[in-house]
């Protein structure tokens, strides 16, 4: 049976790789982000795969826009089976430089958007068939980064939310996982000095799909991904 997935926060790089991987497996993918022209192009490409794409231009800081986005996905594809909370936005400021507005935005695009998206998606998964919710984390999810107060706070909050949801929803057949991306992600259409120093977004996307496919007898709560040169 084809799954319906929503990726909240899609852009060139990892978000796009996740969308392509899921569509290749036959998923119908709702693409949430603010850039309408980019989403339209990506959705058209996903329609040429085993799955399908739906561009859903969405301001993830607006709960009403999120609700409208999920309504559009349900109308096109049916109930949601998979949610990837992937969005983040924060200035790289330390304590004395960050503004209240910057912190508010980091929390709005990160944990608050993840909360609203999860509240929209999870009821669809409580129908007896279960589902999967994945949070994209970072090194700063587990170790605060100097000069990144807002980003660290937002990522810590998402990790706590994921762990709480996993314990609440696991008995209901919903797999909640948090992925720590402990390293730089290889940028799209750009050369890097050494491929081994960065994470391949397509390889990360493979790991996300593995989380969706995992048997409930051995669910992963937290997955730590890092370049092999950093592994030890």
C-alpha cells in the first residue's frame, strides 16, 4: 500500500533527497515550504517516479497555514502515514548578540512548527495502521554550540519533544525517531574538498527510509549519523 508522507521544510539538499527517496519507494509526498516555484518543480519531478508529489506552499510559523496544508494533502492523497519535521531557522548569534525576535523565530520554525505538524499528522496515524514521525536533529541537539543560542535551544527542544512523543505514541503503533546529523551535510551542486568529511544527503535519506520500514519489535529512538572520518 502506498504511504502518504509530509516533509515539513523542503529545500535543495537533504529535504529534497528525502522527498526523492520516499517517492522512489512509491510514497505520495506533500512538500511544505515557502518557495512555491521550487516546490512546483520538485513535485513535477516526483510525479515521474513510482510515487507522486504535491507542492504545498506553507508558512510553517502559521498554525492555520499548516492546517490548510495538511487538508490539501489529505484531499489529494488521503490520510498521512509519515511526517518528517525537518524545518529549522536561526541566526548564528551568541547570548549577547541574539535578539528576542531571532529566538522567537528559531522556536517558531523549529519546535513550534513541529508541534503543530505533529498534532495534524498523528490523528491520521491513530486509526489502527500506525505511522512514523521523524525529527531532523543536529550536533547541537545534544551539545550546545558556542555562538548559536537560538539554534541550540530550538534543536534541544525538538529532541525533547521527539523523546516524549516516542514514549506516548509508541504503544499506539506510531514510531517516533530523532536523527542526530553530527557533521556537515554535503551541499547540493557544490564541490567539497574531501567527500569523506561530509554527510551525503542521499545516504541520510536512505537512513530515514529505513526508519519508516523498521519492524516495531526493534524501533530506533535516536539515530546518530556522522561522516566515517568522525566516527571515532
